[in-house]
């Protein structure tokens, strides 16, 4: 039976570190949260954020727009206000934004020092160079934290990342390279994908296709991190990108969905909020 890499213990350990750092600051680390409309998954994530902020001694301020009121310029103005407010250290923008809004222009208005979820080009340049410019996308960093929490060796390991999006695949590949892993980044045009995944020590699945990684793509002694969140209409539940029933009996360790990486994302976000506050105090 494979070891289950649950997100909650890793999240608790990170929250403890974050709360200690937050209490050591002379300011209350504060996150601004911009939401357009009342999409249920955004509402539930926002609710989870408030709870996590409480655990980590941080504050959250919501900026909410009706879909009919939100325009590119109203969102840009709000972000400019947040950039200029020294009592706000960080900002999370719920995406995707409604059609007709220039999402890139809105994202790029955010000051990278407050960009705690890696949505600006400057933050992504920091991920690329390894310099402390902005922050990596939280989910990508949560993957690395999960592996480190469960003491999965990264140095010299061969990691196969399936997916190359700017939110997960690419940043997680760079972050793992900074940990001295050897990374193969795969995508929809990769040939002999199963051969590559089978040869890896670690597979990170960020494909966005339910049960994509099956028994034919894994081998014994591997660690599998499943980042996927997919709604299975037939089973009426959330499932990952890994076919858990097929893969779990073969591999050494696997993160489940739900209760895996997803449980760590808000903790990583609060960790970034406190770091952003700390950096602003040091200026
Ligand atoms: P995305 O932007 O759709 O990217 C999917 C990636 O998978 C693309 O790079 C694509 O390749 C690749 N891909 C698609 N079909 C493939 C195939 N047949 N073989 C190999 N690669 C293939 O998705 P994303 O935003 O990265 O999200 C990935 C998953 O993570 C989704 O299930 C999403 O819901 C989940 N997610 C989880 C969290 C969390 O907190 N746990 C947060 C965000 C997202 P191409 O580039 O060639 O198209």
C-alpha cells in the first residue's frame, strides 16, 4: 500500500511557521482579495482564506464587484488603490475574470511586491531567476512544500512534470530545478509520454484531465503528486489527474485528491502574505 501524502499535516506545519513570523512583525499582515461576481468555488475559496488567515494571525479585506459593474478600468483603479495602501501587503485576484475584461492588463497593474500568487510577469521572472522578486504561484510552491514536508529527496531526483501552464507546470518545473532536481516538462505534444513518466522518480500531474495518469504510466518506488482538480459528473465528486485506484497499488507514495495539494494552497498563500509584509517592513 502506498504512503498517502496528505495536505493537512503539511499545511499545519507551514501555518505554525507563518503564525510565528506574523506575530514577530510590527504590522498586521493583510491580504486584499478582489472578487468579481459570486461564483461558488471563488466564494468557498474566499471563505477558506478567512479561516486560514485567522489561524496565521493575518487579515483579509475583500473588494467585491458585481459582474455588471466590473470593467478593466474599475479593476485597474482598485489595484492601484491597493498598490498605494501601505496597510495592505498582498493582493489576490480571483480568475478567470469575466469576458470583455483585459485580464493581462489588470494583472500587470499589480505591484509585484504584493503579487502573492505569481500573476505578474515580474513574479514569474523571480521564479525563473531564483531572485526574491514577487512570489511563485501558490499551487506550484505547495507542490514543492509537500515533497519537502514528506522528506522526498529532490536533489538529483528525476521529476516528470506533466503540464506546462504558467500557473503550475512551468513554475513548478523551475522551483524543482532550484532544488537540484532534474526536470522533464511534458505537454500535449510530448511523444513517448508513458515511457518518460515511468522512468521518473517523481511525477507531478498538472494536466487538467480526470484520471489521465494510469497504471501504464507509473512504476514501483515512485512518488506521485496529483495537482488536478476535475469534477467527475458520473461519480458526482472531485477527482485528480491520476487514476488513484489503478496507481496507488503500484507506487511508493501518492497525494490524493481531494485532501492533497489543494489543502495546502491557502497555507502557502498566507505564508506569502506574511513574507510580503516582512519585506515591506524591511524597506
Ligand atoms: P491548463 O492550463 O489547462 O494546462 C494543462 C497542461 O496539460 C497543458 O500544458 C497541456 O499541454 C497539458 N496536457 C493536456 N493534455 C495533455 C496530454 N494528453 N498529454 C500531456 N500533457 C497534456 O491547466 P492548469 O491550470 O495547469 O491546471 C492543471 C490542473 O491543476 C487542473 O486540473 C486544475 O484544475 C488543477 N489546479 C489545481 C490547483 C490546486 O490548488 N490543487 C490550482 C490550480 C489548478 P499543452 O501546453 O501542450 O496544451
